[in-house]
C-alpha cells in the first residue's frame, strides 16, 4: 500500500489543526510501512493504540475550536468524529484478536476517511468560521 502525502491542499489554515492532521497522516504512514515491512504484531498493535489515543485528543481539540467559535455544525461534526473513533477502536480490536490480514483493508478505509474528512467537513468548518 502506498503511503499518504500531506499535500498543501489538505491544509485548513488553522495551524494547530493542520499540525495534528499531519501527525495523523504520519501515524497512518508508520502503520502502512510497518505492515509492508515485517514489524512484529506487538509493534503494529502498539502504534494502533497510540493512534487511537491521538485521534481522541485531536477530535477533542477540534471540537473545542468549534465550540469556542460558536460553530453551528458542532454536534453534527462530533457525530462524524465519534463514528471514526469507533472504527479505529474496532480495527484495533480486530488486529489484537489475531485478524491481522484485515489491516491493509482497514488502513485503506482510515486513510480515505481521513483525507475526505479533512477536505470536506474540516475545511468547510474552518472556512465557515473564518468567514464570519
Ligand atoms: Fe473533523
């Protein structure tokens, strides 16, 4: 699987959010490389768990940003975040239970979701806040 590239078009214009998105892309790339190489399952499992924690912190910060700016779409956006967090947890549990062959498919899902979310909901949200 090809690693992701954090291109300029993924920036939202909010430094903190963009830095965190870049870190998420980096973490997915570490998992892609770990999977392609021959990292032991414990290593992959550890990185998955770390990514889960980071996703939680990132969503919390992003939701705080929306709250601070009185963003009307906060609840809707929060639900989308929640369903992604659940996916990360589900994929981590599957991996930990020995279904390691699903990792690539699941990483594909997470990658596509993240890039779509950044270029859709996140950029729309920041634009609407900065335009006001
Ligand atoms: Fe978001």
